[in-house]
C-alpha cells in the first residue's frame, strides 16, 4: 500500500509537518510506503499562474495515480485551510482523488 502525505503550511517546520511525521512513522511501522510532499516542493509562480504542466505538479499527479491514500495537513487561517494548499488542490485533475482514501488534518 502507498500513501501520500501533503503538508500545506507555508511555514517549515510547522505543526502540519509535525502531524504528518507522526502519521508517517505509524504507517511505515505497519509496512505502508509513505511518499511525503510539501507545498514547498512547488514553485510559487507555478501555483499562482496555474501551470498545469509544471514538473512538480506532474510528479505529484504521477505519485497520486499510484497511491491508495492521501493525508493532507494544513493550518487553519481565518476559518479556512491555507491558500497555497487550495491553489495546489485546484490544479489537480478533477478525478485525481477518485477511489482514494483521503484524511484531512487541520491545526489551529
């Protein structure tokens, strides 16, 4: 089994990455392959200008296609998740998370 973790905090290190580290260790202890991703893996210009063909986005889409699950962690800002994370999720294909188990984690 393969699970992707995605940290959506603009800060590093952050509480979001700390939450994902706990998940990472727990999953690996159960024999699950974990592929960590962070919003910092993406060029801000690629997100702002909606570059659907950016190398990082292409790599994330490929990883997602082979994964059974996704854990997304984000800080809460003004009662919502991070803007950078929203922008990234908007760039994913419409059915990118179809048939995936998705666990959202939020910290405030």
